[in-house]
């Protein structure tokens, strides 16, 4: 019996999962994913902030509350 394309794809996924496990299967499949969109165009539309801007935004952040943790002895 000849398998359909979908059956072959499903068998391939199952073989990968059995051999590599779920995490490594995803990593393997991501290697072949070219992604979508135009990185260069998106980068130009949203230029990186200057270091001065980053420093100013960091100063706005609230200081961490270090008293929130109790020492356990």
C-alpha cells in the first residue's frame, strides 16, 4: 500500500521524536525553518535605540525590593 504524503510526514515526525526526543526534534526542525518577513526592512523600520536612551530608560526602572526575601536558617 502506498502511503500518502501526510502519512509519510507523520511517520517522519514520529521517527524523529522516538530517536531524538521532543526538545531535540524541535531544534532539528528549526534548522530547516527559514522564517518569514524581511529582517532588513524591519530593522530599518525600528532602529536600535542609542546607548543614552537605554541608560535613561534603565534609570526609570524601580529599584529591586531586596527586603522581600527572608533568610532561612
